[in-house]
């Protein structure tokens, strides 16, 4: 029995883009433990859609985030340190965003718990490198139809001007004009 060939368009959204690319950036807080939002300009797709009723948008598959490693717990008042790296299609400046915000599409977080005593200090930090898989299990990612995304860094008690690094694994996808307009409206 012969199996039917899968159409590559089902994985590439009609663009034929089967080879994802990386967008790499480092974001830096404006001052120690200060909520800071950075604008990341997205690549411009210069390939013509070849149809006036279609648009080409970015399909985000995964995000790799390298969060800073914290130093030792330095004094009695320090019991916890944290940092969040929040990816959004909306700029909220210094107003903290959360996963509950409709424009937020990914959050990477690390915390350090510890204690300081006269006998010494200890601390435990989890996952300084976070991999966020935004696919549906069948290789389809989320669609971004804005010219920029915004990465917000929020930290507490680190005492540092933190600078997480990230890579976004993406490819291009062709969508109908009606779907494009709907994505743009939902991401503003």
C-alpha cells in the first residue's frame, strides 16, 4: 500500500521555508533591578507574496533564553532573587507584564532561594538557560505580524544590571489578508 505524500505547504505555510533561522539579541536593564523594555526590530521579509490577498508573517517556533546567574546570598535580608524575561507584541515601558496579558507570548524565569547565616550562606538557582517551545506538537508555531517585538526584563534583589541573551527560532509563513489583519489587531 502506497502512502500519500505529505504536502510541504502544511509545514511551511505555503512559503516553502523549511529551514528556520535565528534572531539573536541581548537585552540590558537600564539600571540594577529596574524594569526595562527593549524594542527588537524583526527582519523584513522581502519576498513578494505573489498574491494581493496574502501576507507573509513570522512564525516563531522556539525561544532560547540564557538568564544571568546570580551571586551568593550576601546578607540576612536576602532570601530570594529572581529575573523574568517577557516577550510581547506590545510595549508597556516600565509597567510589569505577565503571562495573563494577551500580547505576551512567552516568559522565561529563574529564581534563587537561599539563606545567610553566621556559619555561611547557601543558595539554589534553577535553569539559567530556558527553552520555550511555541509549537503545537506538529511543527506549527505562533504567528507574529508586527514589525517589532518587545522584551521586558524584570528582576528583584539581584543588585545587578541584568542582560539576558536570547535566540528566536523562526521561519516565514504565508497567510490570507483577513488572517493577517486579525493577527495585527490582536497583537496591538
